[in-house]
């Protein structure tokens, strides 16, 4: 069942899907409708299951699920991944590539392949203070507090 994100506990599971491009304004309403519909049908047979999502910077889809009273099976996770794959195909984007780097440049969010990001670091186009998005986080508390951090405070610091 879909609930507001703020109602989920800090230990809720999260999955972060960065889009290879920003969603167009004309796509947002339809995208959110599709996601809410999925959230409401994800584990429809389990009335204790609570899930939510966030669409951030018109680029990141974040799923969150409280599995404290309702266990998420591999089949449930597979169902969510199948939904994400369908979104990729429908919108002509990439959402499942965790080896790309998302970071802020001014007010804009950039999406680069890791090899291109390393070149930006080498050429000092980004610095240790540049804000990156850690899309490998898996718990709501960590997402809420450590998703946007400087490169020097992230696992990307090894590339500095």
C-alpha cells in the first residue's frame, strides 16, 4: 500500500534509480501516476506492507518499503526491478546502471560514466567539495542523511 514517504521508519529499505536524463515536465504527471499505481499493487495481498517513492531533481526515482511487518521476498524485489525495466523501455532511459556518477554542477545534476567522471576529476572540472549522490545506499536513514555528500566524504574520494 502506498503511504507518504515521511511515514516510513528510518530502517525502511530504499532503492535509488538515477535516470540517464532528466524527466521532461510533460512526463512527470504520467510517471508519478505509474509509480503510485505500482506502489499500490506491489504487494496488494499484504495489508501490512507499506511503500513509498520520491521523484527528486526530476532525475532520481527512489523506492522505499517498510518490511518490518511484511517481509520482502526475492520475487517482490524482482517485481520492482521488472517495473523499473518497463519504465526504462517506455521513456528510453537508463535507470539500472549503478556505475554511473551523478553530481551537482551549480544548480544542475550531471550524469556521467565513471571513466568520464575520473577525467573530470583529473582535469579539476570537479573538486573534493563537489556534491555527489551516493546511489548505493539501502536504508532510509542513510538516504535521508548521506545521499548528497561531498566527494571527499564519499567512497568516490579514492579517485581524488
